[in-house]
C-alpha cells in the first residue's frame, strides 16, 4: 500500500503488467504523463522517471516472470513510486561508497537511484510481502 511521509495519498495511479522489455518505455511514458498532469516540477519528475526506468529494467532483467505492479502517488508534498514484482528476494542495495568498475555495463542502477533520492531529501526502501518484492522511492514534490 502506498503511503507518503507525513500525509495521506491525494492522487494515485497504478498499472500491472508483464515484466517484458517493452514494459520499460511503456511504463516510463505512463508515469511521465501522470507527472505532467499533476504539474510536478521538472527536477522531481526527472528523478522519478530515472527511478522508474532503472527499477522496471531491474525487474525485467532479474525477475522476468509473473506480474509487475507500478504505482505513483502524491499528497502534494511528497511523490512516491512503487515498483513491485513477484520475485522472492530483496535486491541487494550496494553501499554508497562501494567501488564501482568504470567499465561495467550494469550493476549501478540501484546505487544511482539511491544516491539521487538521498540527494533530494527522500527515501529508498525495499520490502518483501505476500505479492513479492517492492521497491519504494519517496521524494519531495517540489
């Protein structure tokens, strides 16, 4: 269930889809349209769009089966993104000061999302529940 820091959800939109490669641009376009409709400032919108691309891409790459749920919510002060899959394990969150191979072509997305969210004054969290695994991003709306 989506909640926001310090308040109740005023607007929420969600989708359920298969975790196929085509889902990444489709979900990103849907989230972009919702954020534009809510008139979310560009910095916050760009951050959530980067996060949704990375998180949905991770589900496609690492889970690839079952169903995927993506939700975005706002209470006017906070924006919340949730990407949930039917995988059984939590993703590994790298330490912010982890050594990163500059030639690596993968393995940095979740770290990048974590650092961006933290820089914006938000939170990144992960939870395993009856549906599977959920990654939550919560950032200030302005």
